[in-house]
């Protein structure tokens, strides 16, 4: 039994070292991935149509000439707007996490 | 990568003006730019570059969401055109109005509920949610 232990212990150590080595390697690989590609780590968040519809309703509340529809993540704008108000509306809509914004507004 | 080329000036400006958590991704012919800044002017500047590259935001190939982070307890001014700003019980225009903040009034921002709504308190002690678009950093 004692003899067995003598053989087994070093064997365990070797196996253990081997594992920890693998672990280090995989950690290194991960680090390289994040640092070389830091600008594309988080996936693009697209809200569901229901959430988008609520957000669009709030965002366009004070834009009476603007109609906004939501379909499959895309917001489509029709109607009329003054140019000096366009950026304010676009800033709100861009923060809702849409897939895309189709601006078909007539600009006055 | 074509869109990153088209909006290179914008992406470069976001990088040099210290936008944090900057994410630039291209997916199905749309470029998504997300990030955060503590300076409202940085956001305005990025939007004027966007408007220069894509006049009147017609192309539909960029979704830019650079948020202005507001520290809890910071002051903000009500920038409605002329009218009062509704203070609501919850974050949504379907929520009941619990108070009003006057045009140009300075209020205290307690927290941001999401990208659209902020929880604020007026000097008179009225507390509730307002649409963040009508608040400007002081």
C-alpha cells in the first residue's frame, strides 16, 4: 500500500500540473481575445416590438406631425417635422435600442 | 467594415473625447455605436458629426446611443420649449401626472430609471419621473 502511494502521489502531481497548465493557457487565450477585439464584445441589443412601441409613443408625444410605426425592430417615421426638432427626436429614438430607423419624414 | 469607414470621423471623435464603454459593431448593414459620457457637449458634438456625414439622418445605417450619465444628486435644468414639464408617478406617459416643473427651473436628479426617464425632485419637494430629453446638465 505504501509503495502504491509512492507511485501514485507523483503521478497525481504531474496530472495536476498538467491541468493547471491547460487552465492558464485558456485564460491567456481569453485575455488576448478581449484586448484585441474590445470594440465588439457586447452583442447588439435590439428591443422587442412591444417595448419599442411604448418607447416610441413617449418619444413622439410632443411631435404632433410625426407618425412612427414599429415592425420587426425597425422604427419608420412619416409625416412632417421642423429641421431644428429632428435631432431631438432622433436622439430619443436612437436610445430605444431599435434594429434600424427609417426616416421618411418631410422636413420643413 | 464599410460603415465603420463611412462613420470613421464619428468613431474617432468618440474615442478621443473619452466616451466610456464604447461599443462599435456592424450587423446587417447597420452600425451600432453605444457608449457613455459625463459631458453633454460630447454627445451633442457626436450628433453634429453624425448629421454632417448623413444629412437629416436619412440613410438608416447607424443607431447611435451615447448616453449622458448623471450622478445622483446632480442638478439639471428643464429645457422644454416654453411649457411646464410633467412629473409622473412612474416612467411612462401612461403614468399619472403628480406635478409640474417650470420651464428653466433647476431640479435635482435622483436617478435614471432607463435611457428615457429620470427620477427627479423639485425644490418644492415634488418627486417623480420626467422625460430625460427635457433635462440639461447645469
